[in-house]
C-alpha cells in the first residue's frame, strides 16, 4: 500500500492524476493529515509544489534516495509507480533525459544487480548518500575498495542535512561494517549517534542494528546481562513491527530472538519465538524465510535432543522434513544435502527399540547417500570427508546387513575420509577419524591369522600416527585406551 500525503491546495490535482490510471486508486490512499496515515505503508508527500519520497526503513526497495521533484502529474505518477515496485511503468511517464528517469534507472539497476556505467554515475549530481549506495550495493564498473567506501560513508554522515538522513546513511554504513565483520566499529558508530528529532522508524532501526552487532560479538561464556540487553532490544523492535503489521520484518527478528533465548537456556521461549516466526512467514507467503525458520527450529530441536532431551529427536526430524518442502534437490541442492546430512545424524543417534532399528538405519543410509551425492570428493573434498566419517561412524552401530558387510563399508568410508584429512592440512580431523576407525577395528572379523596380524600392525601404525598428531588431552586419552588394549591383546596372542 502507498499513501500520498498532500495539502488541501494540491489534493484535487493529486486525485485527478491518480484517477487518470485505471484502478491505480485501489493501491494508493490520498490523505491530507498525518493521523490518517495507516500502517504499513510507503509514503510520498506533495507539498509546496514539491514531491518528496519518504526514506525506506524496512528494506523493501533499494536504499537509493530518489531526490525531491517539482510537482507535475507525470513526475507524481512516475514516483508512485516506482514506489509500488513497477519500474517500467514509472519510466513511461518521464523523458529519458530527465534526472528523475536517470535516478529511477540507477535504483532499478541496484535492485536487480544490473551493471551501472561511468556515464550513468556521472550523468547526474549524486548525493553523498547515493554515491555510497552505488559503491556498496551496486554493480558499478568503477567500484571503490571497501576502505574507500567506508570513507565515503563517513563523509556522507557528516554532511547529512538532518538527523533522519544521517541515521539512514549510518544504517547502511553499519550493514557494510557487519558484512566485513567490523563489529566493534559498527557498535561504536551506532552508540555515537545522538539524534534530537527522528522518526520511530529511525529509532527502531538503531535498536535492530545495535542488537545485531552485539549478538555478532557474543563469546562463551555468555554474559547474562548482555544477553538480556540484546533480547530486550529485539523484543522492542518485534513489537514495533507487529504494531505496524510488518510481519516479515518481525519474523526475521524472532529468529534471532529465538537464538538468544536458546543461549539463555530458555527453551520454551526459544521455541515460542521460532514458531511465531514460522507462522508469520507462512501467512505472508515467503517460502524462503519459512524454510529458513523451519531449518532454525529443526537445528535447535536437534541440539536440545543431543543435550539430554531425547524427546526432541522426532520433532527435529519433522521440522527438517518441513524444510525439505522448500529446499528441494533441484532448487536448493546444497541446502537439500545439508539437511539430509543432519537428518542422517539424527537417524543414527535416535534411541529406538531393536525392532525399529532396521527402519531407522535405512533412513539414515538414504540420507547419507543424498548428502554425498552433492558433496562429492572432487568438488567438496572437506565436506565429503566429514560426511564419509560420520556415515562410517553410524555404520558401526547398524544392525547386520544381509547383502553387504557394514564394517567393510565403514572401513572404506574411513579410508576415503583419511585421504582428504591429511596430517598436514587437517591434523585434528585426521586424529578424530583414526580414533573412530580404531573402534571399528575391534569389531571387524579376520578370516585368517595372517589377516589378523596385518590388522594389528595397521592398528599399531595408526595409533603411533595419532599420538604424534594428537591436539588435546581428551583425544590422547582415547588413543591411549586403544594402545593399552592392543598391547594386552598382543600379550595374549
């Protein structure tokens, strides 16, 4: 929805312009007093023969500012259609030589990542803010380096003509700092802003970004006061978005609030936040966000199940399966593979009766195969090794198979993982794989004395290698256990 805020003197002209386009009035509300503005809405103001488009605080369009224009019906309709997201229609009302046409084209190119030429950049007098936005978000052929973009942002903030614009520019500068992981600098910037008169939208933007950069800097052990501060900031902004019927914005913050509640060990609160986010995304029909929220929920449930609450295993599976309705093999192959990897781990860990075990192991093997089908050794060696390691570890506990030997299959998967997890590149991961493979060796059947001696020698070599690479005391303890057990067996033999 778009609202046109105008004066009595302009009201009739504005009405006539909107009425000149069939059914446009269904998308535009025309009001003359602020109290009649109904949220959520985008706002265009017509006053003193000037058309001014409000700043977009909710990230529904490029953060490129369309400069104010002298009132004409054509300029008004162009800005109205731009605000409604119909760029092509907007351009029909204005000449190619007009600055409004050129500004809308640049904004359109930023939105869809089309190239922006030097000629386009220099054709009009760009504000300092818009220069920053082009270099930051645009596909500009003469794009500046990150440190130079930072300087441009600092200059734009200093030159801003009012607090509202200063904070709007700072909001996107902060986004750049977050993207480049300069979280301390971002927090310092946010806390340095002391506006005197700004909109509720601007105040809310500051809260969201402060909470975001504080969350990015969290380290174990978490400080309770810091978590509470972040959660209060998120809660305040969630309430702001809910009051203004901005459910998607609220849903995105609810995901973060769920994460913070999890850190606070408030599992019920965490679950409540994420369920609300899922509900909002479903209502607003944004499948990508719906899938992400379900993925977050599934991951949380899985973590809780691993931490002594096995009742969450099956809900985690259900949540992961819901994500697969969005992240499918043909549309999101990487996420599809990642989800199957996590599901495979759950299938391998979930406590079930001996009668149910064959069904769950079949699910487990199927999901591991789905993950490995995407994460091939040639294209994703590190991930392939990790999944192979986990699959081999799961096979150790599978029921006996009729058509093949699970232990032989596990051995080959461990060996495949070790080909990638070399001593030079991944010493810690290599030791982890060797330790799990040693567990397998004790279970494998040897067909002859010669084969048994060969197996014992292989175990001895792997133990010696692991001892030379072992990174911590806990791993050394596990290796020593196998070493002592092996020496005892040798004495018996």
